[in-house]
């Protein structure tokens, strides 16, 4: 019995015979033609033939408003034997040509045990990142520079120190900070890690700095290693600008022994349309985890740049679920595999944009404690300064972890109080 | 005076103040904040600040039906000094975060002379591909295997010979043919190039075979070189599965001295929505040419997998125009650059899918003669066999180049006659 990877599509059409369409996809994207093959040839080719697993039609009258009317969710299993065990080959097989064939969106992927076994997943994952930081009992706190373009080393390290002094666990570069003469990567790492050291002397707390690895595709690994040699203890990577296989290679490289934070830059070109593209949970969930992102940023449902909450929850689930057999794995009926139980470390969800301390209870309610609270303006814009901004977040986290209402905790914590005064606390 | 690259967005919103939105993009994606900066700091940062070039609002009452209502086309100039001169950095700068910020589509890009001068463009281009083939006076003819998955070397080389014998100029792998035990890349190249040699002995005609280069991102160049060492004289590449910079690196590699055909696999996840993504003319036009694709495939407006004709024409224009100063270059007012006149070789447009000989007059009417006529079913499905399929296309091309109506030419050309009988000729 062959093993298969499974793609689920949502396909819109007012009139199509979706069962016929599903069949034509299963044949067209695998063996090319079927019914006209002689029986002997069919027997030979059967192991290469795509299989329609299910077709669920929703008629226009039952479709949600604004959805674009009648649609079907179509699940098709593609034999592993047809493609090499890498994400580019899988995506090109299941959605290469098909992406251009009318209103159709790739909404889920499942992988055969054999395909999945070729992927290491996150090198650190949630537990590994916690281990590096020595923080096990609360959500982590990440902050973003206020602005980076046009600033020199002194200004960046000043910003860095302010954030670090407030007790954040991770600081990330802006995704738009590229190799530049003012703050070249090695100098930047040195300056920022020196600031981290000064802050640690005060806070007693470790910190990861995710430096943005950019430039020519074939030099990214070298850039990462240069940064690590200069002291970087994490990297930030614009995955979608380079493709998932490049993330996988960076993650699999034994010399890149630091966590990788995946930035979602450009993802909005792919996930938001109901009719086209690739769903957020595949793009920023399953594929990021498979290819080794230790942390994944995505637009929160709270702020100005928003993603609907159910999509956030689907990403979260894809990043942290330990029920791989349920969500990631497709075992063909009757297939017997002797592969050991599959394991992928989980990736930290990092809902981002528009986050202020008053939202912390909501973040923890929605995401649980395995989450990174990530803030920019909500730290730098604090009325008492950047360090107080970080402290206010840490206080909000403490309050929630201790089951105390923010308003009550704020009475004895002036930084949190000032933050709530400034931004409010969502009720 | 700084130099700038320019992004044009189409942005949908029922109520937004688009001028304000444009300003917030120009500031937010560059210096981060502006009005609150002290005057001295503003002076220092001005060279990093994005500039709103124009905002054209179309009110809902004037918007085309189904467009999604009120929108604005917003042009913003981004200082080159903010990003490194590569496509990932440019895309992340102009559309990284912004892609996730509501209904907004990147519809055009223009480049500073300095940014553009870092790109070699196609190594061969239209003229170079013609030179390799020795064909200067007509559209080229490309064909696709009938089916590749599950076939062995003998079957593939048999299919190859049939296509070559009909007089096609180029044969391309299926984009879903990956490294596999039946037809590994070196063996496949050897078998197919041997078939090409046998066909050339009959037809007297040269032929390019574009073999699909796949696998781990960092090994693609090695794969290409292995294929070339085995005799490959062209390569096919799934650009969007790996990113534009990888295409640029393959094209810039002096040891990869064969034309590159760019396949549009996955492009449909990005271009078709009016509200999200990146327009086809940027994705499959400007960026492909900039990064060195000698030929670019895209869905034709004629067949089953269709792209609207105006988008086809916009891609064509981006691939072949020699008016780079008009369409590709943005020169900031008052900027003085001493760069030599810019030149990018043109890329061959390859409108694909659903092509049969009866469409050749329409292809040439729409695309002119600098086009590759690309067929699969329209060659393999010919009633008199695959070789006759190729001949019918060549006859259709001859007819059009000689100003003879297909129906008249078919009277003395039985292959063309049979093709028209089978598929008709679009009136």
C-alpha cells in the first residue's frame, strides 16, 4: 500500500459538478489521464494515481454571506511516490497549476508518516526556548525596536537597553532592517548583545536577540553563522521571501544552533482571500513548524493589523498541538508503517501588532500560557518610558498568572497602572 | 538627492481617507514616525523617509461592478538607502507587513536606476534563445510531455522523440516531475537529448530541452550543473516555490550557461484576487525578467485555465518592452545619475494551456511574433499522432507568417487540416 499526502481545497463554483472536478484534479495532477488507459497500464499506474477522499458541497443557500456562494471542500490524496519529500515539490504538486484554475484555495495539508519523517521541525521549540531563557511558568514577552531605519549603532543599542531593562525575554529586529552601513549585522549583534549584558546585570534575566538574516539566498546560512559568531543567540527570518525549504535548511544546519523566529512578511499576499491562496493555518502554522520555525509571528486578532480570531486559533493549534496523528498525519487505509511515533517540537505562537498590557488577559485566555506576548508601541509608547513599558507587561502577565484582575494589580504597580490609563484594558 | 524604488498599490476601503493612509504607509514602512520627531532629527532622517507620489481615488459609484467598491491607487517611493538591492528586501519593505493590512494589492513596481543596475536580467533572452535555435523569423513552438509521472526512461524518450519529430523548438518537463528513481535527472537528460539527436537527423532542426531543476534549495545550482554536464541545454524552474532571489542566482551563475524557463506554479495563490496579492504583471512579468528568466510561462487567455486578456498583455509588455525608462525605471525629480543606459534583455512570453493550432492566428495577433506557442494536448491529441501534432502547429505558424488563412493553408496541409477538424479554428 502506498503512502499519501493529502490536500484539502475549498473550491467555489455556481454550477460545477464538484465530484467530477475532484476526480479531474486527482487524475490531472498525478497520472494525467486514466479512463483511456488500457487495463494493464492502469494496474501499473495505480500507485501513482491521486485519490479523491471526500467532496463536501455547500449550496449557495447555505453558504455564509459574502463567501462567494456555492462551494465544495475537496480532499485529495497524492501518492508520495510522485514527488520528492520536500515542501516545494509537495506545494507544486498539489497547488502548482491548480492555483491558477479558478476560485480555489488550499485550506489544509496532511502528510504521510514517511514524508513527515524527513522533517526535523523546530530545533528548540517551546520547551527549548524556555530552557534557554530559564523561564517555565509564564508567557514570554518579546519587544520590537521602535524604529531602526536610519539609526546608528549607538541609537539601536540605546533602544535595545531600554527594552531589555524592562524585563522582556526576547527582542527582535524589524523585518525591514537589512544589511546596511550604519548597523551591519556583526556590529549590530555585538552592540545589542553588549546592551543585553548590561541589562542582565540589572534585571538578572537572560534575553534572546533575534537578528534579521537577509541578503542573497545562497548566503543566508553564512549570514546566520556570522551573526552567531558575533554573539547572536536567535535569528529572525522572512521565510516567505525565500521559500520554506530555505527555512528548513537553516533550521537543519547544525551550525545554526539558535532559535529561529519566522516573520510573516508577505503572508497577506497569500492567506486573506476566501477564494484564492493558502490558508493561514497551513502557511503560518503547519509549514512553518514542519520547516523548523521555533517562533512564528502573525497578526493578532486584537490590534490594528488584524486576522480573524478563528484563523489565529487555527495557527496556534497547528503550532502547538501534540496530536500529530490527528492533525498532521494521513495514514492510508490498510497502510502499515513501522515508523516510530512521530514527534515535532511545538513552535511558539507570537500574535503581533496592536498589543498593550490591557490585552494580556485576552491573549492568555485565547492562547494559553504557551505564547509570546509581543509588543512595539505598547512598550515604547509607555508614559513612563520604554523600561516601564516592559515592566507594565511583565506585571500584567504576573497578575493573570496569579489570578488577579489587572485593575487590582495596577493599584500597587504604577507601571501597569499608567499603561491601563494610557491604553485601557479590554473588558 | 536620494534614489527610490516605487510601489503602486490598489487599496479598497469604503470610507478611508486614502491620502492619510498613503502618508501613514510612507512613514510607517520607512522611518516609523515623523511628525513627532524634532526638526533636527527630521533633517537627518529625511533621506530615509518614504514619499507619497500620488493618490488616485475611485469612488464606489465609478468603480467597476464586482470590484469591491471604493478604492485608491497609491504610489509610494521608498528610498534605496533603506534596503539592500535584492528582490526579497524590496518586497519585504514595500509589501511585507502591508500585505496583511486590509484589502490591498501590490499592482506595480518601478526601480531606481541604481537598484536596477544590480540585475543582469535574462542571460539569453529572446534574441539569445533564437540564436541558440537558429530561428529568427517566426514564433517558436514548445511542447509538453503528455504525462511523466510513473513513466520510465524508454517511455519518456519515446514521447520526446514524437514531439521532436514534429518540428517543435523546445520541449519542457512537466513542473511536477521531480527527482525520482525511474527518470533521475542525468539519465533523463541523456535519454531525451539522444532522442533530440535522432529527431534532428530527420528534421534538420535544433531543439532545447528544459529539464526541471528541483530539490533542496541550496542544491539547485548543483542539480542544474549536473543536468548541463549530462547534456541539458535549458532548464525549467518553479520560481515561486523557491523565491525570486534563487532564480537570480541561478541565472547569474556563469556555469549555468543555458536558458531558464520560469514556470508559474503557485502563482495563482498570489495574483487572481482583485483585493489581495501581487499583480500578474509584477509577479510573472517584471520580477521574472529582472531575475533572469529567459522564458516565462503563464496561463493563456484562450484555454481552460484562463487569465484575463489584459493581464496577459500586461505580462507580455513587462517581458518584452524595450522602453525600460518608461516602465521599469523611476528617476526621482532632480536626481542626476551617471549610470549608463539601462538594458535588460527581453524574456519570451509563453502563454500556455488549452492551445491548439486553430488559436495560432490569435496568439500572434495578441502577442506578435516574439512569442512561444506552447502546447500539450494540442500536440499529443492530434488525430494523426504526436509528430503530426507538431507539424500542424508549424503549418499554422507558417500560414500566419505568410498571411494565408488557416482554412486555405489546411487544404494543402493534411496535419493542419486534421487539427482544425478536431479542435476548430477560433473565428
